[in-house]
C-alpha cells in the first residue's frame, strides 16, 4: 500500500497541464449523456443522426457533446461523402469506462 508521502510525491510529479487534462477527462466521464454516447461508440462508429436516434436525443445535443469529447481526443471522426462518422479515440479511456460499468453491474 502506498504511504502518504509517496502519494504526495506522485502528485507533485504531475504538471499542471496533465492535471487539467485528467480532470477534464473525468469531467467528460461524469456526464450521463456523454457516457451513453461513449458506450455506444465503444461498440462501433456512428453518425450524429444515428446516435441521436438510438439514444433518443436531439441532434444538437449529440453534436455539442461530441465536440466536447473530440476536444479531449476521446472521439475521432471519419468523413464519408457528406456524413461524418464518430468512433472512440482512446482505448485506455474506453477500458476504464467498461471496467467501471462492469464494476457497477457486479452484484
């Protein structure tokens, strides 16, 4: 088990930018709508319209949330004609998400 002084040293080793990005990633994962979108994208790529329809959300809501996730590099895009498809962009974060879901569903 890690001692308090070891924990303090670890926190001091993180620069401000890293701390900010970690907190923003957890912020992204703390929103139920973004969690639903990321969970859907963990199963494959989807367009904004597809996500909105399957999750019963407004297209503007989905677009706003995807923009937030893309700025954190949690999702990426691929264009096919006039349609943009979204997919997850960070396997590490998706692993954390899936493990957390499994943890919460474990009885």
